[in-house]
């Protein structure tokens, strides 16, 4: 019995096809559920960073489109944390702080009233 376990562990014992297929299907489904963040080049990221820094210095209200979130984040940028790479946005009316990962920010806009 131990010899079979050792052969299986070393890969010399054939694997049950049904188990192998089930594992492959589970891995495929797990990958399919997680959508990948769109890739952007360094120029797009630099432009996005410049917009965030400008809004931070001017204390102007921004509307951020965030990857993976249905609703946009609106408020004033109160901190750009380079260590954690989070953008801290304070919502003016509801007085809550949203911490948004820089790489998840897809677009920076000025809110239209």
C-alpha cells in the first residue's frame, strides 16, 4: 500500500482521470470568475497620478471611476499614501473616508452639478 502512495506522490502512478478533470474544471472556473484589471501603460498611469496630485493640492472635489466597483467614489482627496499606494478620499456630505488603491482607479473626473 505504501508503495502505491509513494508512486502516486512521485508521479509514476497513473492519476484517476475523473479526479484530474474535476480539479482542472475547478481551477478553470476559479480563474473565469475573477476578472483581471485592465493593463495600462506608464504614460496612462503617470497622467492619472498627475490628475490626482493636482486635485489633492487644489483640494478640489473629484469623481473616481474604480475598477470592480459599480458606483463611483466622490469626494476630496485628503491623502496620497505612497507607502500603501492608497488614495484617501473624504466624502463631504456623509463624512466617511474611502481608501482606494491607486491601480484600481480607472478615471479621474470633476463632478458635474
